[in-house]
């Protein structure tokens, strides 16, 4: 599969870090970027069980300092947000979050998400 091919190719060398990386959860999962990312900008996505696993994998692999995240989910359960973001808990300092819930948008900017 494409992800395995990408991960194998990175064993021969990859960027130490990236300033910004933008894409959707599925695309970034397939790319399997193993570099530290300063700002990870995830494009609008619907989170289903498979994509939630992909999201946690992408966050684990990129270890972002800042994250822009847009959810478009009917019936979004905000109690799961912590679970989704847990892999970046040690590195995440800023979060831009946009949630569209039944055609109503809620936007919030939280700085210093992780207290140190």
C-alpha cells in the first residue's frame, strides 16, 4: 500500500522538521510524514472511527506545536476532542479549532492548550 511505501522511503532520509504542513487526514495518513511539524493545518474533515485513528496517527508522527483543525460533524461529541488530540499533548502549544455542527459554526482559539 502507499503508506507502507512512503514509510519505507523515509527510512533512507526525510526532513528533520517542517515549518508548515497542510492536507486532509486521509492524505496525510497515506504520506506518513515522520518529521516534526511546527504548524499542522488539517483541512475540513468528517471524523468517523477510521479517520479518528488516522488523525491520532498523524498527530503522533508529526508532533505539531500548532494545530489548525476543522471538524464538520453532525452530532459532534466534544468529550472526544481530548482523545483525538492526546498524541500531541506533549508538543502542542496552540490550537485553532472550527466545528460545524448542524450548519452552525463555532470557532475558538485556545493558546497554550497544554499547561507546562
